[in-house]
């Protein structure tokens, strides 16, 4: 599926999802747990408690905890190891140490290993306890918000990468479809008009060099060059007896002129032919407004159509009129600012003068 992977869902949290009001207290002494519960009774926290490290970890895993306050000295898993595990599993849980020791060694280990954000030393004052817990919940809110922002940023980066990949795939696919379709249509024209084999390749190569000389980027130049090979596709719908006639009536000339509109209609079936149908419609418009089908002039004529007009004129003089190269150039110069865009014509003549370059540019 072309655009199947880039539309990742981004979860936008509700305000109540942003942070937790759950406080987990861990101490192996029940009276400590009871004391803290009592002193925080007027605060709007939901208080959980555990008497050792393993049961505290279970609480962390079962509940959305915002702050954990743990004693350091406990049987089995000590408080710092517990808080270090919490840091690894739930990094946005604010970690506090409750200790009766308060030594430098404990503080250093708690900061370096468990990256705790604060200490509460036994005995504590009720005011100090409430302030420490409040600060811890603020810290938790900030951490969680930053985590959400980081997640969203990661989602956006991945979505952008998926989108870029899809665009590349789509672009490559369109390029292949366009190129194969143009080649098929050009071959049909070759057969219908009994053109020499590989004539279309020659038109493509010449137009490509011409476009590059005129200053176009390669991708656009190649698109115009390919599209120019099918500029006369409307002729497929012109009766052969009119198409192959040497001397046509005024009505027959009008029918022939209609190959521009017929070509535009044929190529209107697929968006990949946008350039080709622009050229099919406009390659007989003239710089001075004397062309057909609409009599547009100057820059009103799309650049691609003006380029194709130069190539088409050269092709007509060379293949149909059988003029010598020097006579072709002379004849085309006389069309400057009349039939042909003068600046483009100069670029084209330069390309023809340097045709000995013999660049290997083919379909
Ligand atoms: Fe034509």
C-alpha cells in the first residue's frame, strides 16, 4: 500500500493523564508509615505503602505512582537498590530517600546510582515533609511532560521518515509508469507514421540536450524531452487519407490542426501525462500569436510547449523538407520572435552547433 505506514497515531493525553497523585512510602517500620500517612492526611495524595523493596516494586508496577519515598536501610533489597530499579523501569517517578543516617556516603550513592531528587532525614518536621513531597510531585509532572513530548517527537520523526519513504516509492513508481507509457505511445506513433526506427530516441536526445542548454534541471529536462516524443499523438485519430495528403483543402488543414486538441484529450486520462498533454496542446502555438489552436503568444505559451515547438520545427525541416543543416539553421533564425521563442532558439542553435559533442543520452 503506497501510503500505508506514515500515518502513525499520536496519543494526546488528557490533563488527568499527565501526572499521577499516587505517593508510595516504603519503610520496614509500620510506625513510620503510619506517621507519614497521618502528617500528609490533609494533602490530596493517594498514599500507598510497602514494607520492603520487592513489595514496593510490585506497587510501582501495579499503580501509576508519581513519587516514591523510601527508607534506605531495609532487610533484603535496600532503598537505594529499590530506587535504582524504579529509575530504570519508571524514570518519571520522582525518587526520595528517607533515612535516619544522612551520611555523605548514603547521599552520594543515592544521587549517583538511583538519581534521587531529594532527601528526608529522620526525624523530620511536618512542614519539611509536606514541602519535600510537593516538590517531588512537581518534579514528577515535569518529567512526565517531558517524556510525553519526547514520545511525540519520536512519533513525528518516524512518521516523517515513513512519509518521505512513501513519497520516494510513489515518485519512483510514477516515474516508471510515465517512462514506460511514453515509450509505448511513442512506438505507436513511430509505427503509425512509418517513422524510421529509433527516430523517437533521436528526438529525446536532442530535446534533452537543448533543455539542459536552456538552463533546466535534469529531471524537468528529461520530462520535457520524453513528452516531446509524443507531441503528435493526436495524429493517431486523424484519417490517413488526410494525414498523408500533400495538398490539403482549408477544411483538411483545420482537421490536421485538431491533432493538438485530440492529443491533449488522449493524454488527459492519467495525471502522469500532465507535461505531455501541455506539449501536445501547445507545440504549434507561435511566439507572435499566429499559431494554433488558441493563438497564444510569448510567455502565455507554456515553456515546455515552446521548447517542443523548436524541436518540432527542426524535425519538420530536417525530415520532411530534407533541408541541409546550414539551411535549417538559416530558416529557423528567420522564425525567431515570429514562430519561435528567440532565447530558446539561440540555445537550440548552440546545441546543434555543438552536436559533435555526441553525448550518449538516450531513452
Ligand atoms: Fe504537431
